[in-house]
C-alpha cells in the first residue's frame, strides 16, 4: 500500500515508521524542510522516542520511507492519507484550525478517487463531517462516500512510548459513512499489530465505533476524564492540607476498592493533551460545569504551590527560588503547557527571583523558552515541577542553602529530607 502521513511530528513520524515497518511504502509530508531532510537521511529530528532512531533508519534504508514538503504530490501517489497536524486552542476554548485547514487544502489538491483520508489529530465533535468533508470535496472536486473515504481515528499514544502504545491500545475508527468506516478499519488492520489483552470487553485491535462523531467524542471523553479526575484529586489534596492528612494514604485506601480510581494530585497538568482537550470538549458543550471546574482547579495548582512555599518560607520578596524541571512531565523533553511557565510567573508576581534547571535542557534552550536558567546562583528555596528520575535521589546536600523544598510531584525520598523543610501537596 502507498501511504502519505501529513506532519512528521512526535506522533506523525513514529506512525509513518510503523506503517513502513509493516512493508508499506510511506511518504511523510511536512512543511519544515529541515525535518524532511533529516528524515530522508534516516536521522530522527527529535530525541526521546523509544526505538524511533533504529526503526527510522531501517525504514529509510529499505526504501520504504521518504519525506517531502510537497503534500499534494505525496497525496496524489497514495491510497491512504493520515493527518496528524497540530490543532491549538485558546483560553476561551476556541480551536485554531489554521494549520489543519492549510494541510487539508493541500491534501484536497492531490486527492484522487478511491483514497482513504484519516484524521488522527484530536478534534471537536463534528469537525470531520462538517469541516473536513466539505473542504476536501471543494478542493478536489470529488464526493465523500462516493469518490473517496473519510474517517476519524484518534491517536491515543504518549510521546516517548508511541510504538508500545500503538500495540497496547485499541485503534478507534469512525467514518462519515459505513463504507468509509469499513475502509478505515481495513487500513489500520493492515498497518498495526496489537498485544493480547484479557482486560478488555472485546479483543484488542481495530474497533469500529460506527461514526466519526463517536470516535471524536471517545478521544475527548477519555482525556477529559483524566483532567476531571486529577482536578478532583487536587481538590482532595488541598482539603487534606487543612486537616493535616496525607492524601496519598487516603487515595491508596480508596483505590483498594475496585470502583474507585482516584488519580494523584500534582503541581500542574501539562502536555499537548490533558490541558487542551477538555477545552475542545467545552467548545462543543459549554454547559459542562464539571469539566470547566476541573480545568480551573488544575490551572490553579501552580499558584497554590507557591502559596505552600510562601507559607513555609515566609515573604518571598527578594527570595531566590530554583524551579526544578521545565518539562511538563518527567523523562520527556517537551514544555507544552508545562507548569514551569505559570510557576515562574507567579514567583515573579510575589517578588521572588526565579531560576530554572532541567537535566534535559541546556541553559541556552531554557533561555530560548523565556525561562531564566540557573547558573549556580545561591537560592533559598526550591520547587520540583517535573518528576524527572534524577530528582528521586535529590538530597539536601544537593541544594545547599535551600531552607524549603516544595516537592510538587512527591518524587523525593521523605527520609532523605528528615530534619529539613519538605512540603508536598496534600499532606
């Protein structure tokens, strides 16, 4: 099969490599010429994705994967097109379709009869049918359902472990008509393999959800659930702080019963998914008060963490504070919606002088992100923002002069900090 993958980012490139590993001929299309050049040389354009480097080289060396900046041409030579183009959303929950619109118009220019088009980028419900279908028809002169097939099949993977997640989780597919859905199911069955799982209501594999809208809602619902659950955990943790109770002990107790699945509280919710997709849901369903309240609760956690620091340290005016971790989560070199940004902003608002360090980022990279790098300046307090593995062994001797540590991820060893002021969220 000839396949085009549009956008060779942290999801799109591993997907392209996966398809090629199944023996298909894949062309990756991207607007970034530097990324295209690296892929054509068999060099991964970003670090941190398990097994991507070797799998990419194998696919390129085998002649099964190439890259181009000419999306329309790549589409014209393909039987299936998969789009994983970024979609952004503003603070008012309004999606910005700019990049996806441009990519869709490029796809339409190269679209030929018989092609399957699959969108994997998370979308508001109804977008595949009401936005992409008319745009593809207008730009190609073809009719969806008659001349070409159109499905939504959300990506459900985490960066850093994409290949494992592709095998682990069922692939959800829903089309704008029955024929499209069937074609989408057949496509993914030919390009993916799945782990055996006995914990699912049906066999792991490609799951037909019946419609594009059902598949769109499934992705929004599963991610919004996580945001709401974390928001609830954060509310529990903030109350536990007022009654001197360890919320982790409480959550462990609750989750010993099979109907309770409380997540863990933390200093921030970051990444491309959890802070963003609830806003897309709210765009569809603005009356979803539970979703809105959870999003507000989670967005307020960096501010609350600085409250904890101020309560333990005292007035922060003039205090030099080290924020440990720029990444939104441990082990991933990515700062999308990371808690580091509101943390630094809040510290400055309190009159503190913030510094940032992260084992995955150079001083120059931190500066490029607008973050003040720590170059050995004396600090009096520290806040752990990302749960990097390196912080698990952090001890007071590693932070001379620090009188208070706010461990926003509960990653440090409490015993190692005995006799020192270590503050955690929720007791």
